[in-house]
C-alpha cells in the first residue's frame, strides 16, 4: 500500500501590521490614524464638503449645458417663425 503524500510544513505567518492612511492637510502629509478623534471628524467633514462641492459643480455644468441647448432650440424655432412672416 502506498504512503499518502506528506503535507508540506506550514510556517505560521504573522499578519502584517495595519497600514496607516496618509492624508494631506494644508499641504502637509499626516497619518489619519495618528490624528485625534476631533481632527479625524473635521477631516471627514472637509472630505465630504469637497465631494458635495464637486457634485454641485457637476450639476451646475449639466444645467448650464441644458439651458444652452434649450436656448439654441428656442432661437432656431423663433428665427424660423420670424423668417417665415
């Protein structure tokens, strides 16, 4: 009877320490996990406000483009009507 193959020896691997998250605050790099709880909260507010500002700018761009398209169509229709009179 054949012997079952030997399992390779396994060496327990220690998990790597958690990586800290670098963040930029006023041009200087900080580690998020090293900030105080208040600083972390303020940082989260700033990040969220940046996101909201980007979203508002995106919506403004859409509205401006849509207005321009509607105005072009309106101008074309009124020019056609005025030209036919």
